[in-house]
């Protein structure tokens, strides 16, 4: 195994390790003690993939179909997948006292999306401590609500499960209606959304904030993520609030404060968290359509979130606006973007659209469901969001296999897959330029 | 008027002239002699816009609701819009014996999407002769079928109407089921598809082919368009044939040859032509989904077609593949693409996605129809295609206004609108580069 790993490129290793953990998870979930009434192989594979890719789409109900043992397996897969397999690899290396060479560091660098090699190990340690700390705090706060309600054991367990699931943007819940019972509960709303927003903005942003004292000193990436996250969340809150205001199946019966809470929750959850506090299938089509965009965009780089990432979307839009305004250099906050970065964002977006297109096409053939329901499911899987209009439970075998593939590509990113299979060849002779008519 | 036009930039003038002609068309269609039973203002506006932008979406049936006079108005708007208002402007200038200055040439250049100023007038003259010649040939061939069938006057009129409508990729038909009666008629299939393929590939390609003797000598643009058009049409034929093979409401009852003809027609028509020989609303959802992509892509630059254009789509995909393969220079046929070209293609695509997104969002609120039907209608309007799953006839006022706007933006292109409103400011001081994490 060691010898083979050395011959693999970092992207190939990442993919292999993910597949390895998913396989392991599948077999563990197939154990009789993991489920109440047994589980088919494909459902175990789907659940393991959904957990390991922190998606949260469920073919069978997490709370009733799985035993405590089964749920703990899911939780472990979530933590492993969310924190990143590589963090664990480093920890194992450290525990075993092995020397961490350049090759391993490169691998970790790839996994954590870091642009410089230095201090990667220190970073991983910080990351691990950071995650555990946040999750522990959240468990305490959530216990304040759930221990009085369900008793000590059940309350603490519910707090641990939802805390890990939320911080890792996994969206798994032990309740079949997700967090609908707490749609107007301020404590649950605040703790859960804070968890997945912090987990989903990317640890580089959090660490940068921790270090820096003024906005001016923050990195360009941090500035983009902070301002972008704030803007998109405020706009989305406004949109969902307006669109659902009179919908009797979602928020119409709540008080204004309750409406605001539920709208806020549903506005921030599509960018990967995947919990829901209102019934998704009952939302207005315009809300669902708007959420398609949010799910496709997703959270931040180096986070537990999926999607093309908010920074990618912003760069694409910024580059387009720059062209529309007939300017040459794409700039923001007194910094310019390199051509290579725009190309990367473009390639990522086009690759992602391609995966979603293919997935939707296959599901359109294999599933008997309205188009929006299918598109919603595909983008939810790609963005590792986990929201569903209700298709997951009635998927065909081909549908399940397709979504398993899409969740995996969505979590690891189209670039990882492309780089895993592409053979690097240097550019051939330089060719002369020629113009082509567009538009 | 003259004075004001001189102060307008070419994009502003283009938009103004289009709006002027649409207004004129609207009032002509409101004349009692244009319709059998009258027409509302909004329906006249919609029809005039649909004709002038060569879209072909119809709120009322062209063949029965309009008199011969009304149909001729529509036909004139199609020819004016399709050939490009600018061609006509040049002709008027020439007829009046006026000198054509740099300003006018620039305007024509903008309208015809030419990259060099020289010989624009000659080009316009050639373009006009070219169009009339092709259309005349087509009338002769179509008359061979329709004169025996309908008599001399009706047969020739039908031939003229469909010939102009097809060459300009307008998709208007005097029959309410479009060309469904001729789904397995080889003559009609061949003539009509040749018309809109030639009209839709762009005259630069046709003229380049006319001049050049070998593939090697063709411009990069021509090569891309020829190979691209061939590939996408063959793949689409294959797709529609397979997907619809067993659909009893479309092609299942035809012979294999008939199936191939109908599949071919439906494979080539979504990239802007907009005629249909089978019932769109009865097609498989997977076919319709696939056609969404074709409609969004559209035909060639400097053609009567709409959409982001095939070359734009190919550049976007090629640039992404280049990045995926970790190469630096985007190359094809021993030529490299300039960064500016890729930025242009990116901006065009993002702007187009934005328009389609907004349009779909508004229609989702204003119309009571399935999501796919709405998305199909919006992309059809944006690509000036004119295919519909049946929504056009039942649109609300807001729906009609939205689609009118989208057809106009689709025909003139998001870049024309952006450039019309953007004020050019030179780039400020050059800022240092900074990296941002993506994906
Ligand atoms: K999720
Ligand atoms: K059309």
C-alpha cells in the first residue's frame, strides 16, 4: 500500500482514500448491528458516500433505520470527510512518530487547498483543535435546549450529533423532518447556523481574522469571503422572507419574528449546510429556483462546504463585469487578479456545470419525477448540500449510483478529478494568435 | 434626429433603431386591416418584437389571426431584423447618394460584428445579394411541393413566407402546427434546414468558404464553425433519435427513414431556427432538457441566429479543458487564443446566464406553469429560437413584457446592452497581484 501510494499523484491519492473510507463505511453499515431492519448494499453505499462527502441526502431515515452504532458510524464518516481525510492522515503520521516528508506535505497541501507548503503541519494541528473546540462549545449550548426536553443521555447525544453534523456542513439529522420542530427556536437557530457558517466559510478566513486586527490587513481572500458571505446571506434572507411570506405551508403562520428566523435559516442553509426547518417540497417554485443558485455556489474554500465556492462565483462575475465595463484588469480592494486565477475559476465552473448537466440528464431518463425536483436533487448532491424536494427516498438504482458519483465529484471537486487523470505535457510550440467571432 | 444619433454610441444607436422598428411594427399590426378580429396592444408589441428579433414565439396564431397585410408586416420585420437593420441603413445611405463616413462605418461594423473597417460597404452589398439569392432559390424548390398542393397563389406565398422565415432563422409559420405536416417530407426538410443552417452559420463563414479552396486556408473562425456545427448536429441527431425512438406522441409511428428525418429536423432547429415538425410539448423531458442547451448555444456570429453562439461556447469549453490539462495556452488548429477573447466569451456567457436566470425567476412568479415549461420558454426567447412547450399562448401581461425584454436582449446581445450603458473609464493605477482560493 505504501509503495503504491508513493506512485500516485496527490489528487489520485485523495480520491483513493475517499473511496477506501466509503467502502469501509459501506461494510460497517451493512453489519446487522448497524440497522434496525437491515439495509441493501446500494443504500449502505449511498449513505456512506453521503456521510463521507458531508452531503446529507438520505435514502433511509437516519433516526429510525439506523441503530446507535449505525449512527455513530455515520457521524465518524462525517467528521473524517468534513475535516478532511488528510488532517487525519497527518495526525496518524504524527502519532506513529513518522517523519513527514515533502511528498506527504504536498498531499496535505492539496487536500487543504493551501498555496504555500510551510507550516502545513502546524496548520493541521490548529485545524483539529479549532474544530473540536467549536463543536464542544456548540454541544454545551444545544444541551441547554435538548437535555431539559429529552433527558440527559438523549439530549446530549442529539447535541453531539447535530453539532458535528452542522460544523461539518453535513446536514444529517436524527429527526426525519430535520430541524423543523425548532423553526422558531432562537437558540437552535443561532447555534446551528453559526456552526455551519463558521465551518463553511473556510478555516483560512477564520485564522486570518484571528490574527489580523483591521479589515485593511486581511488577505484579499478573507475580505472577499467576509463581504461576499454577508451580502449573499442578507439578500437571500430578504428573498426567502418575501417569497414565502404568504405561503401557508411554510412560514405564513409564524409571527413576524418567527418568519424572519425561518427565512434566515432557509437562506443560509442551501450554501451547503443542508438542514431544513421548513418543508422544502412545500416552498414556492421561485424560492426553490433561487436556492438552486445558492446550492451551486456553496461555501468557502478550505471549508467543510461544497459547491463551486463563493470566491469562484465572485471572480467569474467580477471578471465579466470588468469586461462589460471595458476595463482590462480585474481588480478588487486595490488588488488585481492574475489571468490564471480567472481561468481556474472558469474551468471549475464549466466543469461543475458539465457534471450537473450530465447528472440531470441521466436522472431525467431514470427517474419519474418533475424536472425541478430532479434538477434540485442533482445540484444538491453536487454542492454536497443535502436538501431534497423528496426525490431521494424514491430513487431508482441508476439514480442512486448517479448521485453517489456526483456527491464524490462534488466533494473532491472537478479539478481534483481532472488532475487525477490528466497527464501533464508541456505546451508545444507557441502558435500565433488569431481572433474568433463571439456573441 | 440626425443630430441626436451622432451623439449616440453605436450600441446605443442599434438599440434605438430596433426599438423604433418594433414600435412602428406594433402600430402597423394594430391597424384594423392587419388582423381578422383585432389585437391587443401588448399582443401587437409581442408579435412585432418576436418578428423583429426573429424569435418566432407567437401569442396569437400567425396564419389565422393576421390578414395577408398583417402577415406581410411580420415578414418585413423578420427580413429587416434578420438581415440587420444596419444593412438597410447602408442601403438607404447609398440610395440617397450620401457619403458614408467613419462614424457610419463604425456603426455597421458593430452591427455586423466585423473586426476590420475596410470593405464594410462592399460586404453589406454582398450580404444583401447573398440573402435574396438564397431565398429565391428556396422559393423555387418549395413551390415544387406547395404549388401542386395548394394552387399557384397560395403555394408561392407559402414558399416565400417560409423561405424568408427560415433563412432569417425566424421560425414563424403560417400554419399553427408549424411544419408538422411535412415531418417526413424530404424536400421540405432539406430546403428548410439548409436555409436556416446557411443563414445561421454566419455570412463570414459562407464568404470565407466561397473564397478559400482548402480547409487549411480557412480562417480559424470558419474552421471552428464548420467542424463545430457538423459535430453538434450529428450528436444532436443521434440524441433526439435515441431519446424519441419509442415516443408514440412524436416519432415512434414513423418509418426508420421518417424517424431519422424528424429527429434530424428537431436536432438542428433548436439552435435558433425555431420551426418544429413534431409537437414540442409531447417530447421526452430528457430531449427537452438537451434542447435547452442547444437553444442557449445558438448559431454562428454574423448570422441570423441568436444564443451565445457556437464559437463562444466552444471557446469557453476549450479554455476549461486547457486548464484541466494544466496547459497554459489555449490553442486550436495551430492558433492560440488571446486572453481578451476568452474574457469576452466568459462575459457573454455569464451575462446570458444572468438574463436567463432573472427571466426565469420573474416568470416563475408571474406564470402558473411547470418549471421546465418556464425555463424552456425563457431560454427560447433569449436564444431567439421560438420553440415553446405551449406557454406563449397563456402568458400573463408581466410574462409577455418579460419575454419581450429578453428577446430584445437576446437578439442584440448582452454586450451591446452593457456597452450602451457603460461609460468607458481608463484603468486606474495598476494594483499588485493577489491570489484567492477557488473551488
Ligand atoms: K450538506
Ligand atoms: K427563431
